C-alpha cells in the first residue's frame, strides 16, 4: 500500500516547475506504546474533560486559550485561528542553495521522500535533472512549504536515486548554546590523551550500517509481553557485559586501543559473571511476576 502523500504540488526553480508528491520517510509502527489500565477490572482508563468546581463539560463549550498571565487567557475560536492560517501554497520555490554541510544538524527536523508526479509525463525528466544538478554541485536547495496552515523551511537534497526533503526548525525554535555549556570546564588536557582517543576513533571508524544497531529495549519489551501471554518466564536477552571500573584515563585509552575487550582481567570476568547472574535473577523474578499476574487475571475471570 502506497504511503499517503504529506504534500503534493510543484518544486519551482526559476521558470522550471516540477510536479511532485512528498511522502513520509519514517515510521513509528515498530515502537511499543502502552495504555493505562485499571488493574482490578482489566479495563482501559478513559479521561474526561472537566473544569474544577464545575465537572465534565461538552466539547462544544471548549475553545483554545493563550495564557498571557498566570491564570489569565486570551480566548480564540477555531474560526478565528483558521482565518490567520497561511494559504496552502502549492509550490516550493527554491530561493537559495547552500553547501551540503552548511546547515547545522540541530536545525533538521523530519525527513520526507520526494517522488515525481505520476500524472505528468514531463515530471520525471525535470526531477532527474534537479537531482543530478544537486549531486554535481554538492548543494542543498532551500525553500518554504505550507502544510495544514503552518509554514516550514525545507531543504531539498539528492538521496540515492531520488530526492529528500527535510523540514527545518526556524531560528527562534533553537536554543542558543551560549549558556547550555557553562558547566563544561575550559581546561586543556594532555595531548597524548587526545592522540590515543583519536587512534581509538580511527580504529573503530567505518561506514554507517543502521541495520547493525538493534533496539534491544523494544526487543526485551516484546519478549516480556509474549512471555506474560504464554504464562512463562521471559527468555534472557543478550546484553553487553558491564564496563570494567578503570580509574586511570590514560590506562583505559591504552587498553582500549590494544583491544581491551580481549584482555579482560579475572576481576572483570568475575564482574561479567555476576552481571549474568543478576540478569538471570531478574528474568526469574519477572517470570514470577508474570505467573502472579496470570493468577490474578484468572481469579478475576472466575469471579466475573
């Protein structure tokens, strides 16, 4: 099933107009989300909209309010808000081009794929021309988009066989780091330490393969949920052994560069073994909890 278009319109470069569709490049379906449940009844908790001292209210009595002082609001109706929404322009004018690394990563917000419109025969050729021109110049195109009445800055860049659009944050949405790093000391460190750290970075450098990074927390949650469904202890999820307690930074860097993982001391092995036992105890404890919860559920069902 094709992804629903986030936006459709035209990318304009001077007199060149390219009909396109913009679709989401990310998904959140693989993430686990929870509901709040009333344990005695097993039913989901619902929330009512209430006013203190009045009680539940009808939705048609609710308007939006902007707090100007503590407890004081300017009230706005949906009609008033809609009147000031930006007109949904059907084009993205590329007004500037910058180097591919000119934009600080903190400004990037969300990625989308740009696809040539299937309804226009000339769209594909113009699309490819823009993609190849951006590749050769190593530039990113900047413009603005309006979706659901709200405007965003967008960056358009080549991405594989196609084009990628990324929405950007406005300048006033990004906190300046002027005071954020006040607690970071300004002292100089031994250059030998930096050289060793650089050597370690070089040793571990390589291409980015996102499939190598696993969401172990979600995997463990899914195993726990499945185990509770099947009324059994959860299987032990493989985890990295705890780091050794190396106090000296120089020693730690030297051992890391030499492959400290293979030179694990007896103490570290003992710590790793202890960590494994702790994991097993946790799994056993979780299993007991799963059985206890299952007994409660069965008792409630019998009572019902």
